[in-house]
């Protein structure tokens, strides 16, 4: 069972942490939020830690290199791989956009032509099949291209393209992340 399955407020907390991380990632010249720390940036990905009430959460994060349709306001968009307290070695993919997804919709995650499905809740998406989480991680480590597509609540089909440059080095940074 994932943390957000047990705690209905987890998604809201995780979104807040991720927004802080996204801001920190792109605004590295400014002071970080007190509990969010940049571990290290590797090309297009950054490794972070956040000390929460349940322990340390470590994650890597990146923003898309391309957003479609280009003329729309997408808000803050990022893809994150997180390591939660008590789940040493288990990394969980999460996709967040700056608008609500269409209710009960899916997001298609494609890495080098291999497709995975993510379920949506509000403006977030997680792996529909948890047994594929490790496959996604391995595909990202070995991959060249990654894109995600889904539908907004207004019915707009959106597509995001990510660079995978730096993902392996960033994942290596959080391997030893402690839950304390």
C-alpha cells in the first residue's frame, strides 16, 4: 500500500513538497524552503531531500523540455521519483501538472516507445500498476526519450517531453537517503 492510499491528505502534502522542490530546482540562486535541500543537480535532473513530520523524503525532479500545446498555460509541470521513509530502495514515480486532470483519466507515460499507464487524482498522476514502478525506473536509466500525455479537465490533450540526461546520477544521489 502506498502512502497516499493510507492517508488521503498525503497527495496534498506531496504536491506542496514538490512545488517547493520545483521552485528550488529552477531558482537555485534564492534561499530554499527551510525543510527542502538540494543534494545535487545532474544535468536536467536535481536530487533533493525534504524533512517532513514522518521523516526524510528524498526525490529527484525535472521539468519538461517541451510542453504542448505551446500556446496554453500549463502551470508548474514536473516529473518526480521519490523515496519515502521506511521504503528504502523503493522509488515511486509521480507526475504533476499545473491544472486538474480530467476526472478518472489516465496519463500515458512513454519511454523509448514503451508505454506505461498512470492514474490521476487532481493534478497528480501515479503508476496504475505498482509492479511496473521498477520497470519505469530502469527504462528511465537506460532511456533516451520520455513523454507524458493526458487530458485536462477542460478536455485539452497535453503532451510533455522530458530529457533523461542526469536521471541515473540523480537517482544515485538518493540511494543512501536515510529516513531520519
